[in-house]
């Protein structure tokens, strides 16, 4: 028996019978799908009427389909779309509602379509109810459409209610981000612009601080050059030079073409002149250097050998009453004001009392692996004397000499002399000498 079965399987009759069965099954499936009594076949016939422009016949057929197959989501959607073609909005809404009530959690088309219909009637609150029904859906196309809804809502509000417009834009941003929408960049600009409009409204009624607060709130949402530039202009008008310069610096750092840098250059030169008048030539040179980066034609005297400046300079003596000693400390930052990065930099601080060295500290600041980029500063450097100064109660005239080396082997160049005068119960007096 087994031998006969094997022979039959290997015979041509078996394969002919197998092919015949497959073709019959396929034919049956195609027939079921295309016969007028199947939902697919009935929808195809109705769609044929619609393609020919016979919308009334198509609507009649789809009404029959939804009566026979009331749980077919696509049939209700298609019938609603046909009602829209003949401007039967109420009938379309009924069919969309029937589709929604079917409760398919992965379907969203009816909710979006109904929301759009109410948006056309400017009834965003009712439309939002249908959007809320699909807000947790895990479908990028649906999330993109939800974002579009809130973005459109925000655009309708931004003339009369800017604060609420921002709220809607931020909801849109959330959905655009989830859907990786290409509209994300434009939306961020829309939010920024509304914040700027609110800020301008405050400026018109002479409330600059409110304008500043709004712009700062905007930066929490998106750190952008345009907003920093607007802040700089407000600070400049208020005469707050340092704050304006900081905002200009950030703005042009984020986007060098955000605006004409002329105002920024004027402020940099003004700040440099103020420092120069105070005798702080080193810091003045930093601001002159920044100005020349934006306007190379400026006729300003610069030290051609100066690549590094020192700032945030301070000094202190850490006292230990029990041991009757002082530990001098000097603190500062170094800033690269050249056009090139610095790959090698060491500092040496020599502490002296009565012109006699008693401590020498060397520290590597910059290396090939960790260069100091142009217009960048080191972190705050705190250098302590490794040897103490005796007698806390005495007055001490100390000197800290700061040397730098940018070569291997080291070639030390005296960079600063800093006199530190210590007297018990008195503030430390620092005299920075070139």
C-alpha cells in the first residue's frame, strides 16, 4: 500500500490534481471577492459608478452595503466621502460617526475627517473632541495629522490670543516630534515668532522687563539666534552694555548671519574704551579683538604678540590660626584671543615674599589632545602655594608672578605680576601689574 502511494505521488497525475485544486481555490476566492453579493465586489461596483461621475448611484449602492455590512469601517468612510462630494455635510457626519462608534482602535480616518469638518465651521473645541479619541494611537501618519490640527488651530489664534496660540503650537510640536514630521522646523519658528510678537506688544506699552521675560521663556522652548538678538537690542536700549554684549555674542555664535553685526561692534568698542579708561588694557584688548573679527577694517591698535589674556583675576590667603600659617592662592582664567587654536600652554606661578621666592607651582593647561580654541577661555584656575607663610597676625607683602610657556622644552615668559597685601581682619588688596 505504501509503495503504491509513493508511486502515485511521483506520478504526473498527482501533480496535475494538485495544480487543479490550487486553481479552483484561487478561482473561488476571486469569485467571492468579485461577486456582487460580497462586500469587496459591491464596493467595486459602487466605485465604478463614482468614477463615471454617477455619484447618486454610488451613494445608493453604498447605502445598501452599510445596511448589509454595518460593521465595515471603510464602507462608512467611503459613503461619507461621497456625501461630501455632493455637499451633504450632515449626512457625511452621520456616516463618520457610525464608523467611529465601531470602536476600531487602529482606525483614525473618521476622527480626522470629522474634526476637519468642524474646523471648516471654526468649531475647534468640538473638533478637538474627535481628535482626543485618537490621541494615543500609535500611527505616525495619524500623529502627523493631529499635529496639523493643532498647528492650524494655533495659526487661527495668534492674532487675537497669542498665549493660547503658543499652547496649541506646543501641542502640535509634541505630535510632530512623535511622528518625525518635516513640519517641526517651521513650527519652532512659528512659536518663536509669536513669542517675539508678544514681546513687541509689551515694548509698545513701555514694559521692557515683561518683554525680556517673554523672550527668555521662548528660549526655554528653543534656543535660537533671533531671540537672543532681540534680547540684545532691548538691553542695548536700556544701556545694559554687558547684558547686550552677552546676548549678541550668543546670537552670532548660533547664527553668524542672524543680522548686521554693526550694533554689536559698536558696543564692543564702547566696552573696550570703558575698560581702557579704567586702566584695564588687557580686558580692553579682548573686546577690541572681538570687534575686529566682525569688522577687519577697524583701525584699532593691537599688540601683535598678544595671543592670550588673563581675566577673572582674584587672590586670597587661606589662614590656619592653629598652625599660625597662611596659604596664598591666586585664581584666574586664560582666554585665547588669536585667530588660531592653541595646542601647547603651561603656566608657572611663583609666590614671593619680600621679593624672595618660597613656592613654585607648574600646571599644564592646554595640549594637542585638549586645545584652547579661538575666543575660548579655560575654566577657572586655582593655584595654591605649596609652602605656607608663617605668622597670620603679621602684615605680609606677597607677590605672585604668573609665567606662561607655549613651547617644548619650556620657555617661560613673565605674563603678570600680582601684588597681594595681607593684613589680619582686612580685605586682601590686589595690585595687578603688567
